[in-house]
C-alpha cells in the first residue's frame, strides 16, 4: 500500500479552486469524442505516483506508476480512481479504460488531457459509457533526478473526468 504523506496542503489548495478557474475550455480534437454527450462529470483529487526506474540509457528516471485519487461530485466523495486506470463509485459501479488520445496540460506542471475508451464494459452507472475525457488537469508532473531505483514519489493533482455516453 502506498502511503501519501505531506499532500494535505497542496491537495486542499488545488481542490479549493473553483471549477471555472480550472476549466480549460473546449477539449482539443485529440481528446474530443464526436457523437457522445456527457452523462457524469467527477473531479479527481489525489496524487500521480511516480517510480524511479532504470531507463534505456542505463540511468534512472521517474516513470508514471499509477493514480491514487478520490472522486468528488459537488464536493462530496463518491468514489475512487486507481491503477488500471479504473474508476469505482461507492455503489460498486466500475470502469477500466485505456488512453486513445492526448493533449498537453495547460502548463508543463500539468499532466496531459486524455481521451480514454473502456477496456471492458463498465458496470452499474458506467454501463453505457463509451469514452472518458480527462480535462482541467492541474499538477501531477514530476521533474528532477531520481537516485534510488524503486523509490516512489507522489505528486498532487486534480482533474475533471467526464464520462460520455452515445448522444442519441
């Protein structure tokens, strides 16, 4: 189990930002999903976990390992986001996906925007989902050297996940 320490203040600062200030406008074409409409939008607040691993040149580099985040709707916890990537709601609804498109975040410190498609049919409230967009990302990017193979480092982030269903 990964222990997340010293994330409270950065996490709270990102979470307190109004959605209007987090919004990045219309998604770029690389993450757009024509013919679909938003059925559910959830905010993820947590950390992108990075691991120090050997690279192709024989050195060490930080590599993304997994997200660990709480899913919020109107400020209330409704589920969690974790490795897979996967989203699970408190009612047991579950969805796993794979990235099919990306665009840069608003700054170099922000993880990319993504278009994801279900890896398998979702369950419960996710049963009709045909795509997910990760938008309005803030934080999550780790820079700097790593010196110990296997070391883990969490980087606080927030993002809006938009769950899309067929428009018809």
